[in-house]
C-alpha cells in the first residue's frame, strides 16, 4: 500500500504549520526550503538544520499507526523527526552516537550557524537495542553505508521497522548490503509512504514487519 502518491506536487509549505520548538525556531522545513531557493542548492543547508529526509504529516501518521508502544530511533542526528513524532504524541527514545552538532562529524562544519538539536537526543549506539523494549518500533532515517543499519537490525528484537532511505536504486546512499539482504530475506513490506525528495535523493518511508 503506497500513501500520498501525488508526491511533492501536492505537498505545500505549511503542512506542519509554524511549529516553534523550545528555542522558538520555525518548525516548518517546507517553508525553509521555499525561502532558500532551489532544492539542490538548499540540500546541505536543509540537512544541517533539519535532517537528511523531509518528513510529511502522512509519514508521521504512518509511523504512529505502526508504533502503538512507541519508537526507538537510532542515529537521530538533531532529532527533527523525533521532534515531529513527539509533537504527534508518539513516545520516542532517540539516540545518536554524537547528538551534539558541535562534536558530530556531520554538523561540525556548520557549528557557527547556531545549529542545535530540535529535541532531546541521548547518547547511544545500536547496542542499546539489545535491551530495549521489543514492543517499540525501530526507526532508521538515512543510516550510513558503514554497516550501522545491519548492526542495528541485528540487535533489534522487535517486529516493526520504519526505514527512511533509498530503495531500489543501483547505488543506494543509505544502508549496507547486509541490511538490504536481511530485509529481503526476513522482513515484509507492509506500507510505503512517498516523501518529498531533495535533489538527487531517491528516498521514501518503508515500513517492514518481521516474518514469523
């Protein structure tokens, strides 16, 4: 089942309204992209301030539907997806190996832009999944290609995975081969949600259920 097939053409700035966080910053990434011109030129600025993928109300709602007991997000970065999930009422345990943008290798070049987390993100690696509540959904957004995704999936004891990343492309920029092989072998897609894509990205939200 694929939600929101109209894709970017019908997703307008303001879908999340003007949601301030605790620091009073705008919470509408669509508005940010609109104000910062061409998506290709804005891509890295967007990633530094928000996330590697663009969330939509349909994506957040789908995650909520499949996460009645909450979400464990690994590699949460600045916590933008976690921020929106929490605003939606989803209980989220968000982890990143380096939550602070001052020290995180993905954000250090932009530290002078007053960039900081959108919500609370705890320090943690995929090892926390070994003792986490298996009733919670695992959420991975643009996991790197360094093996992190497969390690997280191997450590996770639950049955629902929400994955935001590239699928069905020759050279995916997210995940690793073992991660994709495990999904093909042991998991079944139960929902796909189209999200807006930054220039050259081919990502979407895919929700998986572990095979019996």
